[in-house]
C-alpha cells in the first residue's frame, strides 16, 4: 500500500515547473561535464568533475553561471544532489575534508 501512496505523493509534489527545472539542471550538468572533458582532452568521470568543481574557483564559477547558483556551497550541494552516489565515495570524502581545512 505504501508504494501506491508514495507514488501518488510523488505525482502530487511534482509540478510541470519543477519537472522543467529538474530537466534544465540535468542538461547543465551534462554540459559542464562535457566542457571539463573537452578542456582536459579525455573523458572524466563524476568524481574527477566533482574534484575540479571543488578545487578550482574557475570551474566553480563556470558551473555556478550554468546552474544559476549563488554560492560555491549551493553549487556543490546541487552537484551532489544529482550525483548522490558520490556521497559514498571515499575519494569525494577526502576531497571535501581537504577543502574544509
């Protein structure tokens, strides 16, 4: 029963505007990943792209412009929200710990 109720709640909470916003953000994430891969002349995985986003202010500013976020924290959280599997990565945890110092 909870599966049906959960599906109904998701349907009610998702509006056409929120769907469009989510799709636009996903497109911008793909654009940013493609841009990073082109600049580095090789295919980069999500961890490498996240590392560039956190460590480099230039890449962060580009990502913030693409996604229209106001702060680096918001940009990082947005990236992690759409790539939630990165939260379990030891490498990502080490990157975040080194940047917090």
